[in-house]
């Protein structure tokens, strides 16, 4: 059975958080999401990092897992922004 677990690399997580910080106090938006997704190679990889950052309390974002079509994360990019904790973590 294949290992489906995603390896979180803290340097990549930090670079994503820095990019989201550049939009503060506004949300990242769809253009910023596309930029990050392109840099990482896929929406799936970016979504995994966003979920990690959200669970750590470093970003605010509406995210929902959709089980259709093999499963994917839906991210509301208009709500995707860094939290105060995320800003402090970068200092």
C-alpha cells in the first residue's frame, strides 16, 4: 500500500507564510493562490501546506474537503490571510 502522507518541509511552509504576509491585511486572493500553486507544482501540495498552517493557527482560511472526483480541498481564497500568530511566528 502506498504511503499517501505528505511530508511538511518547514522552509516551504515558511516561504508560503511569507507570501501570504505580503497581502496583509488583505486576503491572498485567487491570483496569489495561483502563484503559490504554480511555484509548488500543484494545488494539492499547496492545499496540504495551507491545511497545516491553518491547523497551527498561523493563517485564517475557509477550507472544506470535497470527496467527489477522488477528493480535493476547496479553499476560499477571499478568506485566506495570515493571522496575528502567523505574523509573530515570522518575527
